[in-house]
């Protein structure tokens, strides 16, 4: 019996090794996933997190100044509100350009160009006193800042392998979610005490403070340009510190392969958006995002109407929302990585750090989607409770507690889907993130344009109940994607290999 038991164990171990090799997720052979030190990875993540604050903060910092702008420019509130919708439209379109630019030329030049555009737009906004200039410059401001959202997620995919990506994505999601919380508070303070132009001066100073260390210290990390960091980037794409070091020592490394730059092509984003699997993930992420953005977009008007709050008081009401977001997205990132390791262990796959970033037929959909179910269900219940608390005009403490719960549970679900999206497109992470941004922002722009009509027609309670039920309807859809996703990816790989090999059968790399 004993030899048979040992033989069984050997067979099981051999099967697990075969399974790990077949799905392409075994330990790395040769080079590590990235040569950047842990300290440098933390620094890059910190800079990407701060950059991810800019676009959502800029969208929301503007809210407390809407009445003041309408009065000074002598235009109606509806015209001022149109600057919000136009901002969100460009928030969706801009990443389609900067995502492709970042995947082609590198993250450093893409971030730098985007934020220089943003800087000059803010200077123009602070100086303008005309509605047409306000509308155009808000679009330019959005174009400059919004492209960096996709780039921030791509940066994390550049420096972290699949198994540890969740927690790093969580940190970037803190930046995305804290922007809507601190934006109205900062905007309320500046608008009330220094006037509305100070809002745009603040944004200009903020981005300059970020750009200086970015240009000086953060190395290029785009895998299409520098691989795992071991390939030297173009001579114009090195840090200021590296440039000064080379000038001092005369040490010039052998240049990497030349890369041809072209005008960014937004059609790559559309191709990803219409992929069978990706389109479904993007639609679900958009539905969840609509719930998140409509709670934030209507909070100021609803609280001002029900509780007679002023600009600063309304701004402070966003803090529970932001606090809830920040607490959960980081924790959720660790949960996602834990679930990845749990499934890898169950399949006999080595989940150690440093392996190659190949998914193969590993059920990455299950690893990412499973933690979403409880958060989405409880988050939907919180949205329903929030709507009926506003309908009943209860004590302000009740909707504030529910806003905190919504902030904890709803944003964390679409931040997990962000991780899945970049997992599915490891070679075009910024373009994939741009596709996500495009779909959710266009849905968000449409939703913010009609939400006032929904509130008038349905009432606060039924309006938010309807939105929450849309999220609940996504639960069986997510389960369907979880089950069918690996099959869809295998089909796509077979078609790709068939095209490359010029034959109908599967190619030699299908097993990876």
C-alpha cells in the first residue's frame, strides 16, 4: 500500500506540474517580471496614484462654483451644467488617444504631454471671463487630465505580475475614488474665500508639483518600450537625474531597438471595446459606474434642497463617500490577490512572484469576479436605502451613513473589473483601460444628463431603486462571463494562431 500511495502522490504532483506548465503560469525562467526594486515600484505606484486623483478631482472641484460662475458669466444653470456633460464626454474620448500613445511611445511622454495640456487649460480657465471660453477650455482641461486615468492603470500592469496586481491596483483606485471626495471640499473652500478662479490656479499648481518629480525621477516602465526595465528607452525618454548622471560620467548605454512613432490611433480602443468578452465586462462596469457617479452628481443638489446646506457644508458631505471608497479599494485589492492564490493552489499552479505575465487557460475571470458578488449585492441594498432616506427626508445622519456604505462597496467592484480588463490585454494595457474609460464615461455623461428628469418623474426612492436593480441584474451576467470567459479566450487564441500559421488548426502556442 505504501509504494502505491507514493506513486499516487508522484502522479498527482506530475499532473500539477503539467497543469502549471500548460496554462503558462509556472515560475519564470530567466528574467524576472521587472528589474525595478521594491522601493522604485512603490514610488512609481505613488506617482500613478497621485496622477489618478487629477481627473476625478477636477470634475468635482468645480461643483461648488457652479452658481457663482452662472452669476458672473450671466448664463443659465442649464448652460453651466452643460460644461459638466461636455467634460465627461471628453473624459471618455481622451484616453482613446493617450492610451494608444502610452502603449506606443511610453508612459513618461504620454503623462507629460497630457498634463502640459491640462496645465495650460487651467491657466486659461483662471483668466477667462466668457462662457464660450469656459466651455472650450473645460473640454481641453478634460482632454489633458482624463487620458491619465488609463495610463495609471497601465503603469501598474507594467510593474506588477498578475498574482500581486490586485493590491497595487487598489492603491491607484484610492486616487480615482478620493478625487470626488476631496474635490468638492477644496472647491467649496477656494470658491467661498478666494473666488472661483482660485480653483483653476490650484489645479495648475497641483499638476506642476507632480510634473517636476515625474520628469526628474520616474523611469520609463512601458513593457512595449523597455521590456521588464532592462532595455534602455529612447535618449529623449530618460529621467532628468539619469541625463545628469550620463553627462557627468560619460556613460551612455547601448541604445535599445528603434521604435517608430506614429499618430495615436483611437480605433484600437474601439476594437477592444467590441470584443465579445470585453464588451460584456465593459457594459457591466459602466452600469456599476453609473450608480457611483449619479450618487455623487446628485448629492450636492439633493442635500442643498432637503437640508438647506451651503457650498462648504455640501462639500463636507462628500467626505464619508471618499472615506468609504479609500478604505475598501485597498482591502479589496488584497482580497483579489488572495483569491488568485487560492485558485492557483487549487489548480496546482505556482503563484510565487516574478513569474511571466501569461494567463493561458488559467480561470482569471473567476479569480477577479468572485470577490465582486457580496460587495455588489450589499452595495445595491445601500443605494436603495439611500434613495428612500432622501425620499423620506430623514435626519442627515441616515443618508450620510448610507453614502459611506455605498462608497465602501460600489467603487470597489468596478475597480476589480479594471484589474480584469488589464489582465485580459497584457500587451495593450493602456488601450484596454481607455476602452473601459470610454464606455463608462459615455454612459455616465448620458446618465447625468437625464438623472434630474428621472428624479422628477420617479421620485428619489424609485429612481435609486431602479439604478440599484440594474446592478443586481449584473450578478447572473458576471457568473456567465466567469464560466464562459476561458472558452472565449481559447477561441480567440485559436483564431489568432490560425491566421499566423495560415492553417485551420490550432497553432503551436495554443497550449500556453
